[in-house]
C-alpha cells in the first residue's frame, strides 16, 4: 500500500480495516438479512417528484450499459410509474465510464 500521505501507523490501521471489510469492498451485490427498513414520513409529506437530469449524448450508451448491468444483478428494476421519484445523474470518470449519483434531498426533507 503506497499511501505516502499517511503515517506508518495510519497505513497499518487502513490495511487492517480493508482486510476486515474485504467482503464489503468486492464491488459485488450482497444480501441484506436484517429486519425490513421502513422510512417514517412527516405527516404533511406529499409524494415528491423530480425531473430527471439530462445525460450528455457522449455518455448515453455508457449509461444504458450501466443500467443494464445494474438490472442484471437485481440492483435496479424497471418501473413504469411511481408516486415518488428523484433525480439521478452521472459523473464521468477518467476511464470513460460513469459514476451514477442519485439526489435524495427531496425525499430526505420528508423524513422524520
């Protein structure tokens, strides 16, 4: 590990943490076996709708490929209509792929 900005003790601590959590850092989907999660909404909350962000033409195929991959591993599911929506956008990476980001600020304002 070449984290030269860290002290040797901090590098050792980072290495230990990465080894302890290597199953979480494989870049694969895992399974959640805990109790179901329920989001508690504020009483005055109304369904939130946000318009989608546009995707530059240069990244549209990359985004389609990314969505297809996420659907194939069951992280995304196609929905034709929903009461609640939020915007998703991309941040281009140097290797010509994209990082998909979702803006949950509208939903967060409705949570207790």
